[in-house]
C-alpha cells in the first residue's frame, strides 16, 4: 500500500481535509491522506471526527502509525460505524487539543535550549509535557527555569521548518539531541525545526509559528528518575 500523505507536515494549522478510505477495521481506518498527526516522538496522536458520505460521523479516539511506519491508522471509538473502502470522507481534528500539543511541543524545544545536555526521552499531552535529561547531578531550579522559559516565549521569535538530507544531518551530528534517535530508514529528507538563536534540531512533530503563541508556562516538577536522569515537567500557567 502507498504511504499516507501527511497533510500536517505541509501545514500544521490545517484542521480538516477530504480523503479516500483505503482500508477500514476496528484496529484502524486508513485514508490516502490525513490532517491527523500519528502518535510518535513523544507527542500524542490526534483525536478527530470522520464525516461519512451518508451523514454519519465516526469518532477517532487516537491516531497511530501502522507497523511499516509509512501508513497512518485512525483508531475508531468502540462501536463506531466504519466507512466503506473507496468512500470519500472528511476528517476534522480536535483543533483545541492539537493546538495545545503544538504549543507545548514548541515549548520543549525552548526548554531543551536552557539545559544543554543529551535528551533521553519526552512526552507531550494536551495539558503538560516533560523532557528527560541525561543529567547525573542537577542544579536545576523550578522558579529560575520558569522565568527563563517565559522570557524565550515572550521574545516573539518565529519558528521555521526546513529540510535537509540524511547526508547533511550526518555531517552535523550535534543537531541530534535525543540519545538513540535516528531518521526513518529510506528517508530522502529530514525536517529541521529552527528557532533562530535558540534551537535547531530534527523533529517530526507539529509546532506553532511563533514562540509567543505558546503562552505563559510554569515548570511544575523536577524529578530524579535515575542516577543519571532528571525529568522536567512543564504546563500552561
């Protein structure tokens, strides 16, 4: 089967699109294209609604990748009706939820710039987000991080998306902050998220166009997860 066209890569602010049903089952509905971000890179998958040709709607409880990572599956809510293969449908994301994810994902890029050590993991939900840092000894302070993070947010800096080749990334290994991260095999180009003067790294998530769009945040927790791991959690203020 062909790879799903990722409309969210082209425009993260696009909240709906029409698509053709490629496959449909309780485990997931596959479309030829979608605005729904599939759960990956720590960011939660989108929830959405499918409008069918006969007027019925299908609640989408999650969006995930198929095993081959090239196709996207829209997971229907239990007992939801299923569309027919070949049917044209309209998929509309829960925009309020997605926008929170975009704001927090962009916020984590700012947070990482304030703690310049390798990242071991992250998680982004609509209400809070966290980054795990490879940091054996911590002198991090919640109030100090909150103040500096909000200063970066309020600096009103544009967030840019560009593409580079795997070869260009290999020549700049310092761009990869997350331990063990690697672009998918066979990828011809890699998305780079850049906040000029602050952060530049490969990232496949969805982001806002300007740091000021994030809004005020607060560092709610700094936890010791292991001998060499510190978790920093942020939420909207």
